[in-house]
């Protein structure tokens, strides 16, 4: 099967992409509106973007009507956000926050997610999350326009929080304790319990 870009709908192409780009880590992003209302939304186009300076990147696609999501509006206005890492125990709360609520409605309150104050930025953290990246906006890159066009948000990490309960005896992050989940295609998610190691070539 060959699919030329532009020959099928953006929605169908998106469906193929999310079925192939797997597993995808999840950025549960908290931000603040210009009026100080917290927003919380998950994004599975997410990854690291370098370590000098330490940075992360996530992509918030436009809605089907072409409008930008609340997270994009907030980050544009305030230039701050927090990426909260999602463990399996938090999956239901994260999924609840994917519902579209009116702007200036807090997903923390609507979905019963506990918040905790951040240290370097104004948006709150997800209290249950074992890892938080407090970020300031480095750049926002538009990829296309209209429905499902991308808004690539690159954030410089100004503070990394790791819960002591996520560390092993040597002070390293223990993947078993972190127990992250990832997105697959459609409604599917995956656990990160099945792992293997390989030596890298010299």
C-alpha cells in the first residue's frame, strides 16, 4: 500500500500515522490561561528535544474545525507549561482530561485531578505524577494550517521534579516504579513492563 500525502483526508492520514508511530510517550501538559485558569491536556506526539539546554517537544494538533487547542493558546500567551509524566495508575484521569471542555474551564477541577504548585513556573503540576518537567517556551512552530495542522511546542526545562518513590537504591529512576504508559493506534495504550537490553556498538 502506498499513500501519497494529500490523496486522503487529514483525518485518515492521522489514523495511519498513529497506528505506525508507536508506542508514543504521553505529555500530560498543564498550562495557565491569561486569566490564571489552569488547563490540563494529554498529547502523545511528545519527546525529548536535546539536553544542552535540556528541552522537550510536543505537538498539539488543531481541532477538526481548524481552531487551536487551549494549551496552544495558553502557552502562546504565558510562555510557560509543565509536562507531567503519566504512570499506569493515572491513566483514567489522563484520559478524562482529553475531553473538550470550554475554554477557561479547569480540567483539574472537572476531572478530579489534584494539583501541586510548581517552583519555577506558574502553571501547577499534577500532584500524582512522579515526574514533572517545568518548562518555558523556546519556540512554537506551525506545521500547516487548518484542521489537524500541527503546533510544535518546544520547551526548555528549567526544573525537573522526580519523586523519591520513583528512584532505586542508587538514586536512578526505576522504570518499574515509574510504570509509564504509551499510546498506540485508535483506543489502544501499552504498558512499559516488557523490556529488553542490547549493548550499543563501540
